[in-house]
C-alpha cells in the first residue's frame, strides 16, 4: 500500500459534532486550486438509497459514452472502493496521485494555522475525490454526501444537478430528532438556480425539502409526484416497471434486487432526464448497475445474502424482501451494528424472521459488542446467541443452516464488508 493511502487512513477518527462546518473544507479547496468549482458535478444526499442511485447514474452516463468519477462512502473492505473512475475502482497507485496534493495542502494549513485546523478524515477523502476527478479529466463527477448535507464536507461543490433520495431517521445526534429536521439538513445541498431532483418522500420530509429548496431559489423536480412507476412486475428476482414522467417514459429493468430500488431508479431516471440523457441510455444503464453489499446474493450451500440494513428504513426494506423472496426458507441472521444506530428498532424488523440469530461485531472501534446487542435487542428472539467476530459467526451459521436455507448478514456496512472478504 503506498504511503499516501496509509496517510489517508491514519486520519480516521471518531465523528464529533464539533467537526461539522465548511470552514476547513473551504480553506483546503483554496489550497488545491478550487476543484470543487469544476463543471459536471452531480451531488447526492439522502438517508437511504443514495449509493444505489449514484451507481445507477454512473452506469447510465457510462452507457451514454461519458467519462465518470464516482465518490461514495463508507467503503466495505478497502478505501479504494470510495473512488471509481469510469466504473472501475481506483488502484492504490492512482489513488496515491490524488492524495499527494491533499497531503501537502493539509501540511501547509497546519503549518500556517495550527494542528487544530487539520482537515478531518472525511474532508480529506472528499478533497481527494475532487482532485482525482480533475486529474483524470472526467466529464461527470458523482459525489455522495457522507452525513447530512448542509454542513457535509462535500457541500462546497456547485452541482449541475442535486439529488435527494428518501429521507429517514438516522444520525439523530447530528441531524436532529424529527424527520423535518433531518430533511432540512439534506436540503442544505440545494443551490440557487441549480435543479434539485427529490425522490419519493413521506409528506413531512417532502415539505421540509421543498421549503429548503425554495429558500435558496433552487428549481425542484419531484420524482415522487411528477414521475410514476407503472406496470410493475417481478421477473427472476428483479423488478421491471415503466417510469412515466413529464412528456417521457422509460421501460426499466432493474439490475439490483429489492422493490425499494424502484424509487431509486425512478429518482435516477428523473435526474438523467433533467440532464438530457436519452431514454435508451437510461434504460440500458440502470439494467447494468450493480451495488455491492445491498441485497447481494452469493451462491453456495447455503446461499448467503448480504445487506447493509443499518437503520430502520433499511431493515424494513430487507424484511419486505425476505418476506417475498425467502418464503419457506430457514434463515440464519448474522447481525452487527455501530453503537449509535437504532439497534432495537432494526432488530424488531429482522430478528423474528430468522430461525437463528447470531450477534457479532465488525473490527471497527465503534461497533457494539455482541453482549451489548444481546442486552438491547435479545428480547426480539427466543434464543439469540453471540459470536466474538464475523468469522466465528459464519462458521456457526454454515454449520447450523440447512443447505436450502439462507445465511443473512445484515447491519453495518463494515460487517457486510468483512463477510464479503471471507466469501472471497
């Protein structure tokens, strides 16, 4: 691993509310020649579905013959996953060329202003993405927010179009307790005279998003009301539907699993139509889009389903999928979570569906211990058990799950990432 990648990882630390603000990021952008002001940026926020929507947009633009950069977070196994150039994960050597100028800029800032002004891990990661995309000369830069929107490090960009996927409750300690408060933070990515595509929302969130966009004079394309998903059908585990919008319609065959992906595809379609991408490219691109760790079914005996259902909205989507696709199968659930998540609410959706529940933890520092998970959520299953790590949980699951059953690994992205490593 090049020294530069090790340097970036060395900045990783706990999220603190006092870290929020754009001052450090704006100073860093100035040191780097303001790559955030380049054209062709698609900025994406939301609680659920922003990664899948970003992957669909990337795939559509590639299908249309465009060059792309994609920046998402967090990663499953390797930090390189956060950076894709023309649909391919950046190698460590390529990534290092983007880190080098950011490292030097950080050092200049510290030399001039002191250690307390050192950009955070996520600020540095985001700066690397913008530098890397400029170095590679890509036409479109798809940038996903990390947490929230208004004060997110990525919110220094001037997007050609902004996209806000479904808003739900998550990160309440940072974003607010009400759905309206969370939505208001997400709406903070709206910029004057730049269109904002809003995915389907519950009324409380939609009202807050519309208000936030109106305050800054951002025109809104409401994929929840201006677009409809008609003629839905499930074919071999994947949904097909007709996306109908103002004066256009597209027949969409999803490449990813889950009924909830219909609204993400609808949102991506509306965004691409806003940019003038032809319907043929939209249809072909969405059909080819993939997003690892989200309802990812690995073949084997038994099969393993990987899904980063880390909040209540994600847990509901996974529960609906299992209710339809795993009917009659005996399920073993391997579950782990970060300490700051709504563990009890997620468990209420998932634990009753499984014959066996194994509670474990990923390697990351903020993962809840299996014993803590059992104390908080063990009442949702008659015989939940614990395992010290993902490898041990997988050994138990493989031993106890019948060949026609499913092992379901769900919870944090880090847990799913470790399971993917074990599966190869």
